[in-house]
C-alpha cells in the first residue's frame, strides 16, 4: 500500500511538477522518461514469456526496489537521458513484480478463493493511491521537492527489500510441475 502511495504521489505528482519547473527535464523530456518506463515493462514481458521466474516473490520484490533509482535521480539530477535509463530499469522491475505476484497468487491461492483474495489485494493496493496524490501535492508545497523524492526513494527501497526478510517471501518457489523445461 505504501509503495503504491509513493509511486503515485512521487512519480505521478512530483515528477510532472519537476518536469514543468526544471529546464534539464521539461515536459517533452518527461514524456520520454515515462515512455522509457513503458518500454522496460514491454521488454521484460517478452523476456518473462521465455524465461519463467523460479523464485517469483524474491525476484518480484527485488524488481520493485529498482524504482528507488529513478525517484532518487529525479530528485538529485533530473536529466532526461539518465532519468530515462533509470525509468527503463524500473519498468523492467515493475513487470518482474507484476508477473511474479500474479504467478504467486495463481499457484498458491485455491481457485475457489482466488477472486476474493484478488479483490482484497486490489482494494489494499488502490485505496491509498488518491491519498498518495493528496499527500505529495501537499508535500511539494511545504518541502523541497528534491528532498521529498530522495526520501521517498529510500523509503521505497527499504519497504521493498524488507519484504525479503520474510522467510516465505525469500524461499517461495514455483508449484510442482509449473515450469516446463525449455526446448
């Protein structure tokens, strides 16, 4: 939940604010950055179609932690090329997590309970997004946007990587017979 609030607030509110007010980035530069993130998602989707994740939640949470990089770059040095590279990497990480989460849910939740569990998961994931938007809109009127972004990047990485301390997250593998040998 907190990671979603940070993502929507820091990236979706502070990002465009920086783009509008920093000549190194600009509105068109921000468009390139967001496009690079989407390209990362697309490329990782194609890769994961060929190479399945053997430890979905482990790699998913590591993938999510990558988003701390573009948040920090946006706060410290929002140059288009550097930020686009960081956003591309974050897009690959987000896709790793998205695929990993879906696989973990489908393989570990009984079919007759999957829709209910997915509904609660979505509620918990999306309910904080408007709150993140409001909080970050308020934060950039009260604090230095660079400080807000760097602090958010650190917090994001700590939350994502602290999930790896949970033994079931670290050790979870794939269901028996779920991964077919590559030909």
